[in-house]
C-alpha cells in the first residue's frame, strides 16, 4: 500500500526524495520504495523519517481501518 | 621444484599482490568519504542478502554440473581451473545483476560515476590480457582451454555488469525522478 502521508509531509517541507534520503542516511530509492509501499522500513528508519519531517509515527505510519 | 616452476609461482604471487593493491586503491578512490568499506542502507542490505543467496545457489548448481559431468565421464574441452572460475564469474554476475536491478549495487558512499569509468577500464584490461595470451598461444593447453583464458571470462563478466548498470542508470534517469 502506498504511503502518501510521507509524500505529503515531504512536499509540505518542500523536500525532494533525495533531500529526505540524505537527511535519513539512506538511498533515494529506499525512500521511493517506502512511499510506493514496496518496502517496510525498520522502526529505526521510521523514527529517523519522522524526526526529519517533524511528524509522529502515528501521523506517518499508522493505517486507519 | 625446478627453476621455471619457481619463477612461475613467484610471478603468480607478485601478480596477486599487485592485483590486491590495485583493488584496494580502486575501492578507496571510488568512495567519497575516504573509506574502503561500502556503506549500504537497511533496504540495500536486505536485497543484497537475497542476492548472495541467489549467487550461492548459482555457484552450487555450476559446481554440481561440473561434478555430474565428471561422474558421467564427460570431459569439457576446458581445464578444471577454467571450469571453476566460470562458475565463480557467473555467480558474481548474478549477485551484481540482482543488485543493479534492485538499486543496491552502488553503496551510499560510492562515486557511481567513478565506478562507471573503472568498470570498462577493468574489462578492457582483461580483454587486452586475454588477447595477449591468445597471441602468445597460451590459451589452449593440450587441446583444452587453459587458465589464461580466464581473462576473457573476467572481461565478459565485467562488461555484462557494466552494460546492466548502464541500462539501469539510463532507466533510472540518474535524476530525482519521484516515480522511478
């Protein structure tokens, strides 16, 4: 399932996938895979993304039923 | 051990040392943080682990086929060393190809452009060595393809990896393509 929340939060801060990837210490393709729902990140990377985007885990990764 | 064998062994040893030194130098020069070790992120590590698994199975199958041919009494017109090295080269190609197709061949701290320059240079170097060996008539030993032919196998392996990286690089656009 696509993670549009990360994409929206990133766009809100005017960050590209590459900017977010560099801030989190991962490759751009990894961020792309997360946004496309092709890869489930570890909690460590989830936290790093949340801190970079200034969001909570719930806001970015919790799926509403 | 006669003197020619001794010289040959010394030559192989010196060649091996020079090869390792060049490999370390290339590893150092292709990193952008002064390290030799490649840094991969968690997704890349995960995908690479799968690649190692596929490469292991490939090598096992190649060795299995080689053993089976021996058991059946079928002799390929190649020396055992060439047979073994071919299996290794195929498995390395599988690992590299899997990595390239899943965006985990190049590490986070690697200069992609430098590697894309080094790969064809290494391929051409191997090709030139292979041609030099064939010109001196070292390729065939007792009617079998001998160890010097490994240069051609290495050249083919490097060119396959280079072309795959080139195609994937073109496909990716090398830009900040959001949907790639």
